[in-house]
């Protein structure tokens, strides 16, 4: 099957899914420290592993997006006021 580039609306939808999955991984990793039930910890770790794999697969699809924003080399300075 030939790889077709993504339409702009598909790229935006995929971007939203990637953001959601990334937040899910971060939340699961953070919550593992507050969970004492071993079975729940195992489920949360499995969720992290599966979500990480899904993120990697989605990133491969996202490379077909018709546009790309440059990634900045440095982080912006924090606002302290």
C-alpha cells in the first residue's frame, strides 16, 4: 500500500491524540508513586508501556504530516513575575 500524506485536519487530530497519550503516560508514571496496591501498580506500568509504544507508532505516522513546525533548540526563559 502506498503511503499518502496526511490531510491538514488529520494532522491536527493526530497531534491532539499524541498530546493526550503523552499526558496519560505522565499521569500514570506520577500516580504510581502514590499507589500501594501491587495489582494496580502492575496495571499502571502496563499502561505506561503500551502508551509509550502507541506514541512511537503515532509519531511515525505524524512524520507524513504536510507541514512541520521547527523545534526550538533552547527552552524559553521562565516568567518569574
